[in-house]
C-alpha cells in the first residue's frame, strides 16, 4: 500500500471489502483488501493522478475488477518476480544453457 494513498485507501474500505467478499465467494479466499488495492494502484491507476479522481470513479474501478483480470495480473507478477534457477548451481546452469558445448568436452 502506497503511503500517499493512505487516506484514499481508508475511504475506499467498503468497496474493497465488497470486492474481497466477491472474490471469496468465487473461491479466491486468500485475496485481501490490500491485494486489491495494490492491483488498482499498479495496474488500473498506473500513470494516473488518483488524488484528482472523484470518489465514485475510484469506487467504480474497484467494483469493476473481474476475478479473471486480477488473477491474470497476479500470475504474471509472480512469474516476473520468481527466480527460476534458484535451486540450480552454476555448473548445472551451464549444462542447461550450453548442452552441445558440454557434450563436446566429454
């Protein structure tokens, strides 16, 4: 949660709670109000001056989030942030990336 959005976040708690409850109804029980808020700030309102938006516009944006759009965004973010090769040591990584070179050295 961004600190400059703190007052707006507090003001939007009823809309966020409603959307969280909707997600829970669809079986997405781990989603929190903060997750929804972060999605709005990073995805919906990216590049916008939220402090200049009307309250009804902010609430409408929150209430229009579809579970599919939210889940797609979170999956993409997880893939961007994950380290696919964290369990692979340097030698194994070289074998994976240069299989022909390693076969020639044997």
